[in-house]
């Protein structure tokens, strides 16, 4: 709202200069309170002796305070950095770093986790110790971060930032002067940060393989079930992890394509199109960037997962790395399909683009929670992740691979036709 000039119009009325930010934070606080009430109420309604009211309330409060911690960090970033994209990028980077550090210290040295505020939500051991000191400390930290953000907002002018934005170059490079280079420049922070996050997540999942191998080899019953070979269990686990990492990777190319829609809504794309840049160049630039980096993301998933897995089980066999890469490439039609649907949505009403995000989330949830929630088979078939073969547990299915790829290409072609006829302000 501040970037688009809407906040300046509101502040010209008889409201306080910080009324909008306070209203936003109060909305987050209301959401947190409702979350605590809802989660604790559902847990208590199970009437299980081990899930008492105190533990349920503690668990719900830890979730609520985690939400408030994120809101306070985001509020602080919004005051420090000049644009919303910079603030969002730094915010997700901070949360990602805290998450990775928490994962590392939990395994290597739990004492170090006590210095990570993201770990305070569970170090109090809900339903067991219910140590409220961690949550009290987290609440005090939230107040401190929020107060700093409040002071910074009151000391800066509307439209400015605490850290002055770096001045750009006076002349654009030849690469930046091209439509492809320009759109890469607009999306470079999203692409780079998402690729790094994909690689880190794949490495984290790969580090678990050593524990799977130990679990199977140390349990006689499990060893008999798998005939003293953990390959079946590992393949099943790999197939599930491929769904998780692919779903995460698919968000990035969708964001790249959706950037065209957001620039159009802000009435900035029209200035580009009145020059010697055609709509087809804009369309193809988004198509090339999203497909290339979407493919690179799933390749990184397979490679990083294979590297970490072979390292965790202390095996010098590169065959499993190749297996993981093949399993990740098996998911490529989903990149093609979702990119095609998002490109098609550029010429349709705005809500269609958000429906594509919803379809991705729905397909992931159906596949991931199918066994846990005991979902009926007909419902599991509605997930796009279940259309493809679950490699390496299943053999490669050329028919489903070709069908999803064909639908994605068809959506791209149809989107190209509609986009050239769309009226752009």
C-alpha cells in the first residue's frame, strides 16, 4: 500500500500516521488469539488422558507466538528496507536461516538451540514439561522487536526507509536491455533465494537416510519384512520426498510468471510495451525463465538429495544419486503443466492465478496426507502428483509423462494466443 501510494491517501485523512500498521498488527493478533482458542479446543475435545488442558493450551500458545514472531520480524523488515520485495526477501531469509540453524543444533548440540528463538516454541516440551519460561521469553522478544519497528516507523518519512536504497547504474548493460534480462533482473532475488532454499531442504532430507538404514538393520522384525534389505523402504521414502521437494520447487516458476500479472496490475508493464518490446517477447521471456529455473530446481533437488543420502549412509555408490536425479526429472511434466496454467491465467481474471496456487497446494496435501488421513482412493486420484509414477518405487510411466507434458504445452500455446489479444493498460 505504501509503494502504490494508497497509504499516502489514507494518511491525508484524519487518521494517525501509524494507524494502518497498527490495524495490520491487531489483525494478526486477533488471528493468533483465534488460533490459540481453536487449536486448544480441538485438542481438548479428543478426551485423551495424555492430552490435558494445560498441555493443549501450551501447544496452542507456542503456535500463536510463532505467528506473532513472524509478524514482528516482518514489521521490522518493512521499516528497514525500501521495497516490499526486499522486505519479504530478507524476512524469508531470516526465517530460513533460523530454521536451518535450529535443525543443525537439534542434531549436533541441543544447548545451542536455546539461543534460537524459533526453537523456543518446542523446547518447553508441550504435554510433558510445559515450561512456560520459554514462551514468556518469546513473548518478551516479540515485544522488543515490535517496539523497535514502531520506533523506526515513527522516525522515517512515508515512502522512505531506514536503509537508503542503493543507487543503480546510470546505463543498463546489454543483457539488462533485453526483455529476458530485464525480467530476470526483476525476479533474480526470488530465483536465487528459492534455488538455495531448495538445495538446503533437499540436503536436510537426504541426511535422514542414514537413520532409515540404521532403523531397518537394527530391528529384526523390520529386517524380515524387507528381507534384510532397506531398499524398499528407502525407495518409498524417496518417492514421498520427491513430492515434497517438487511442490516447493514449483512455487518459484509460478512466482516468476505471476510477476507479469503484478506488474500489469501496477500499470507499469504498459510503459514497456509502448516501446519496441512486443507482448510475445514478454510472454516468451516469462516462459523461458520459469521453465529453465523450474527444471534447474528439480534437478538440484535430485542431486542434493542423492549426495546427502549417500553421505549419510556412508556409501561411495553414485548409482543412488543417478536414481534420485531420474526421480526428480520424472516430475518435470508438473513444471511444464503448472507453468502453462499460470501463463494461461495471465489472460484470464486475476483470481485464476491464485487458483493455480490453490491447485498446487491441494495436490500436495492430498498426496502427502493421504495415508495419515486415510483418504478414499477416488480423492487421491484427484492429485496431480499421483498421476505420474512414484519413482523410484514404481517404474517410469511414459503415458502419464507425455499426457501431462502435452497438456502443459497446450496451455502455453493457448495462453500465447490469448495474451497477444489482451488489452494491457
